[in-house]
C-alpha cells in the first residue's frame, strides 16, 4: 500500500525515476481497486434496474476512479521510463496500439540503469 500512496503523493511529478517495485505494486493495487469498483457498479445496476447489461452500464464508480488516477498513472509511467534511461516521450508509442503497448510493457520489465542517469539518482540506492 505504501507504493500506491507514494504514487498518489507524487501525482504531478514527471521528473525523477521510479523503480519496478513502485510501478508494479501500483499496478497491482490499482487493478484490485478498479476490479472492486467494477463489481460495485454491476451490483448497483442489478439493485437499481433489476438486471445488468454491459451495453447500458456506464460504471460511474469505476470510470470516476480511472479519471481520478489518470495523471498519477501517466507520471508514474514517465518516471519508470526515466529509470531505464528512456525519455517520457516513449509514452506516445501508445498511439500505435499493438506496438506501443508491447514496447511499454517490455520497458516496464527492464531493470533500472545502474547508478545515476540524466534523470536522477538510482532509486534503488536511496533509503526507502
């Protein structure tokens, strides 16, 4: 939970570096929260309308959560790219849907640059 809250605290910080641990713990907790909110949306639709249809369901809770955590997700991804020595502009590779997703996924699995790089100190070396 520490890593999730740390990302939310640094919601608008594009500079610096984020290690794999921070990135993947955020992704894990973010996915769990989104899944729980999606279940809440489904249950509330069943209670209110008596049925659930994926075509008519808006999912207010889950969509609100996605919108509220969009900027922290973007900044975390940019800091993760910085950690491996890549520019945050690699995020625009998502504009090429299948290729961009695969490239960013592979980048997110790579280990940190050893020592300092042009984006800052190696976060593994700091005391956290």
